[in-house]
C-alpha cells in the first residue's frame, strides 16, 4: 500500500471514529490496567459488567488486597480464565504497593514485569494513560492491517513495527483505537461489511463482499 492510501485511511478513520472513546469503563489508571488485563479472551461488554461489580467493592491496589483474592474471583467469575486473572490482579496489587507506592509504572519494562501484563496491555497503558506514541496490536488491529494491506505481517510484533514506521506521529496516539473500532464493527472476522466500509476505495482486500 502506498503512502497516500495510508494517509487517506487514517484520515477517514479519524473522522469516523475519532470522537468515540474506549468501550472499557474506567475512572483511574489502575482501573484501566485491570480492565485491559481482564479483556483477554472476552468482550469489553462482559469486562464492564464484572468490573462494575468489582470496582464498587474496591478499586485500588490496597482496597483489593484488603478485600481478598476470593472476592476478586467471585466478582469476575463470569469471564474466561477468571482464576488466573484473579491471581494476577492480586499479585499486581501487592507489587504496586511494595515496589511502586501503589502507582502504575510509566515504562514498558516495568509494566511487562507485572503478572499477566504482556506487550499489548503495556502498549495500551503507555498510550492511553501516559500519552506515549505506542501502538497496541490486538486481534482486531492485526486482522484489519493484514486484510486491507495497510501493514502486513505474520506476527503481531511484525505488524506493530510496521505501524510504527508507516503511521505519522500525529496519528499514533489514536491509531490502535481507530483500527480496533473498524475491526470490531465493520471489518469483522466473519463476513466483513465491505458495502458499509468507509475505506473501501483504499482497501486492498481482494475478496470484498
């Protein structure tokens, strides 16, 4: 894909989705960290349901430690991998209190050292909380980038590296969210809605439906 097509896509995405906000509900840096951790293998809608219950009981590292691991498990048991996620949340709370004075670390190395926090989650936190020009690549972003020809790659990391090269600086803060929204609502895994697609003229997908 050439430079002009990429700029057209980014501009259209920004005009289409730029006024929207993340579909995860949160009111603090810590709540976002927990919500993104929980979002693996489940929907944002379900994450919002369980975090509403969880955060009404406790929404700080100290509060969740005091509430206890069984309470965390009970609150999020409706989502996939809830046992592992509960343990990771509890461990993270302890680490944040002991090592970071209850605050979220501001760099990738420290974020990825937290239990259950991988590169994608670290990128989201760095981007949304600390306004770093990182680009998180989840399944939606990976699919849209490869399908449209915007940034092709066999691995998530390969696509991320290309996005960091291809996307101009003024689009990077929004890039992940823009591709995510398009992948979630239009360029879906099954039966992409090509007739409703706002970038159909620039998209290089050969099997448009």
